[in-house]
């Protein structure tokens, strides 16, 4: 399950940041996930729940923001944004260059 390895990396990053900044508890994490990552939000949440019993994350909530695909048609230059992967231009049917929607990052977290 790819989502488990993503969440394990997320936990490592949060733990490292908490250690660096002297935080003892994280209560909320906002994760931005690009559509092109192919990650399932429910599976991410389920994997995250496996870690919320640890002291640092006890009771923490994971909020996931889906980042849309940005595309520009190679033929006519039309640009569009979508939460679904569209492999043809809505104007001319040409092939798009995908310019966004690949991100995976912690947008913010609440900690004390």
C-alpha cells in the first residue's frame, strides 16, 4: 500500500520538526495532495489513524486538500484546471502538457 509509506514519511517529517522546534503534541495536520499522485484520501486517513496513539500525535486529525491538475494544450494554448485528469483539450481536443497536480506537502500543522 503506497499510502502507508507516504504516511510513514509524513510521521518522520512531523517528528523531526517537533524535535527541532520543541513541540510535544501535534493536534492537526493539513496535507496537500496533487491529483496526479494517485493517492486515496480515505486510505491516507486510515494509515494516519494507525499513528495517532503515539504521544506526539495522540488524537491528531489529518485534513487533506486535493490539489487539481493544471494543464495547457500543446496545440492551441488553452489552459485549464481540473480535479480529474483530462487527457484532451476542452477547446480543440489536442494533447495537454500537465503543469500542476503532482504536489505532496504538509501545508500546515497545529502543535504545542
